[in-house]
């Protein structure tokens, strides 16, 4: 049977014609390294849109099936079903030499990778396409990006939600419609390269136990240890290092792998040793004690002050405002500029001998919610970076939203110098979008709302430095947030989005609290890096599960190589509740000229609520310097 229809014909040439393997899995939970696949369906489609194969089966996971109320797969239904290793060969043959397609593709890909690993097999996938990421680029006028919502928008019938085979058939229709829209807009497909996966390469280490106590400060001469003190150890010790650490953790101390200005004491039997920790301790004035003294102090550790309960902080007052300005107690930095700028975080203390030039901070635009460009989405093409940045800033001042890529939501195009030479102009002309020169931004006419599809609700536009309280719909906090960063596709460099999970001292508790491409998930799975394509990456946060010590998650971007953000251009960020939610807030951030790293946003606790702040502060140094500043132990 063919799933193709006249209304969903796919482009059969160029960059849109591939052999596809559409996949959907139902699982016992959300963590691929822990939970299991309960059912799997695969539908293969050729470049012409014709179906070439179909397979689906229930699976016996050998464990509790988890949320039966979601997937309906009880122990009784799964009893007698094959195990994954019994069908892995057939599934692998269907995936071989095809692009894996799924809605939230990293989820399905990770689960299949773990299941193939348990079966002692390789997952034969070299590329994947996420229809969620593809539709974020297309940007259709829908309430959200859920499979059912997109199916209704594209006219694809859905019979049984959360049934793997029916979801895969629905996905086929959505893929065809999405490819058609991508071709209409001349969008590059967000294909993700998938390197071979081996168990030792992607199975995280067991999570460490976060310290339950606040850091009381440094160890005073002759004074006692107190629960929550940050202790580091360096050099040879008489007792095994693991034993020392275990005893200290049991006593309530916070054992660190690095030394910073927040370290309470360094334990070493060789205080003059030429180790990085010892040098940093001397530079920062951190107290140094030997192993014998440390063991004596461990016998009488004073009671500390416990961190506030995270869940209590998530219960926001019913009357909490939806937006807020930066409170007066927040630090303000105007380094390198005589113009007032919004509150931005001060870069943490950097390793000994490292200096960072003052960041160039652009002026914070004031958004006009009822300006002449309210409801408009404006794409700026051409011009030097400074001119393009000023034009995008002006768009926001006039109440509009600045786009970084062509999409179905773009209402107007502004051409700066050489903008007419942009490859997207051919498509913009074909779409008959209004095109203006830069003088239009001086006093634009009210936007023509017919130039783009009507939207249920436009995201709130956040200028650089703006702060909002994360919304509390129906009095219940949305605990899972997804912050997605996107940019214009780059041919000469790669951009990496990273996150730092910080305590009240603006430091990571463990090196594992640094989330990046090499370690894309925190040990407890509370913060994850998701790759939606070469021009989009997402940081997913489960606020309810963050350790009590966590006060802030900083999201940043870094360029690998000598290219700078002045060449890359603007970075767009959007914040959405849930993986398939439409963005509730959006910001377009421009660095200046020479920056290689940029702080994009912060999600932080302020009293009883969680807040989102856009930052947009760039630095000339690399990611390694930024990570060391937050207390991550980066080898030279």
C-alpha cells in the first residue's frame, strides 16, 4: 500500500529526495540509558514518496512497562512478545542506507542506539531528520508542534495516538507535507550526522550525589569543618583517594575536582607541589591542610545549612506577573560602553594567568508591544554585521520580531548593502514578500498581516537583557522547558550550544554539570543537549528534578575554530514548555565582531519563581576559558 497522495507529493529531486526510514517507539520511560522500548514501528519510503516496507511489533522489555495510562501497554499485553535482540536484525536491515526520520528524532535514535548496544549490535544509521526541527524551520501557524497538531494542520488523519504503527503512518504524511513546505521556502533540510555508537562511548557514569548543604565559606585557621564546605584533594595520599572522598561526602562535605575562589580548603601532603590545584589555591588564598589534619577534622564536622527545597521554589504565587524587569539587586555591567545596558552576569573568576578583554555590549533595545511592526517578523539581508544588528534592533524597538532565516512566518524583508545578492532573494521574490530598503525602518507603515499565515499567538519578543517569569499556566508550573538556539546555516564552521548548571557561587558542583557535545546529558538527566540539525541545538531542562543546590543554568554558544560571531550573524533563541511546545518567548541576539563565545540566556531562581533572562554577551576567548571560569576542570 502506498502512503503517498496527491496532496502530499514530495519533491523528487535535489536536496529533498532520499530513502527514508520513519520510526516511532513507545517506551517505559524517558531516559534511554535506563528505560526500554516497548513497541517499535518502521515504515520505509523511497525518494518518489512510495512506501517500500513496513514493520511493527510489541516487545517484551523484561521490566515494568512504566506509564500504562500513556501508551496502554500492560505487562499482560507484552507477555509473549519478542525481545529486542530477536528483531534487531530485521529493524537494522530496514534502517540500513536510509535516513532515520522521527518526531523528536534524538529521542527515538537514542533509545534505538541503547537497544542495539544491549543486543551487541551497531545501530546502522548515519543520518537522521527530525520532523519537529524541520517544522521549527518551516514555522507553520499552529498552537504547538505536537504530532497530532501538525497532522491536523497538514490534513493527515490520525486514528490511534501513541500507537507506534499509526504514529509512524501519520509521520509519513507530516514528512511529505513538511518537505513540500521546505521546498517552497527553499530551506536546507536539518540533517544530523550520526557517528557510530558504542556502549562505552555513550553510557553515562552513575550520577554523583549532590551536596545537600550550602557552602559556608572557607575553613578558618584552627576552626572546624562545616557541612557544605567545598573541599579539593591533590597529590599522593596515604589513604586511598576514594576512601577519603567517601568519608568526606558521608560527613556532608562537597568534594570538588577543581579549585576556585569558592573552595573552602585544599587537602594535600605536598603544599609546594607544582599541580594546577596547588597553584590555583595559592593564587586565590585558599587554605591548605594536610591529610592528617583533614582526617582529624572529619571526626567533628559542624552542622550546615541545607539548601532550599527545589519543589517549594517552583510553586509560584497565583498573582505572579508574567513579565518583570531586572531587579535592582541584580549586577549591572557597562564595560566598554558609555551607554546604559541591561543587567548581565559578570564572568566568573578565570584561571590564573588568563585575562579577558572587556566585552562589547550593544545597547538594550526597548520593545514596543503596540508599535507599527507588532505581529511582524522581519528578515534583514546584507549589510555589515554592525548595520544588520542595528536594523534587527530597530525591528524589535518597533514591536516586531527579527528573523534569522526565511520561514512561513516572515512578513517583511529589509535589504541592506548587497542584500539583493543573497541566495534567498529568488525565493522571496517568488513568494511575493514585501521587500523594503533600510529607510523603511525609520517610519514603517503598519504591517500587512496577510503576508504571512495567521497565528494563534505570537511569541513574546524579548530584547537583549530582558527578563520574564516562566509562566504558570492554570496555577501549575511548566517544569520542563526547552531553550532552542538557531542561526543561519554555516559552511565554514560549527557552532556548539552548551550549558552550565551552577550553584549559589556561580560554579559547577561537578565537572559533569558542564553539558556539551561530548557529554550531552547531566548524570541525573535533568539537563540535556539535543541536536536538531546543523543550524539548531536545544537545551532541555527538567526544573523539578534539578538538585537543591542549583540556582542557575547558563546557556552559551561557542564557535569551533577562528570564525567569529561577527561572521555568523545573529543567534535566535526560543523558550517553549515541553519538547513540542510553540515558543512562548523569542529573542534575536547579535554579538559584536570578534567574539568566539557568547552567553545566550539564563534560567535562574529568584525567590519562589524561575526566570528566563536573555543575555547576548560575547567574549573573544574560547569555550575552554569560559568553562574554567565556571569551575570546570579543563585539561590544557
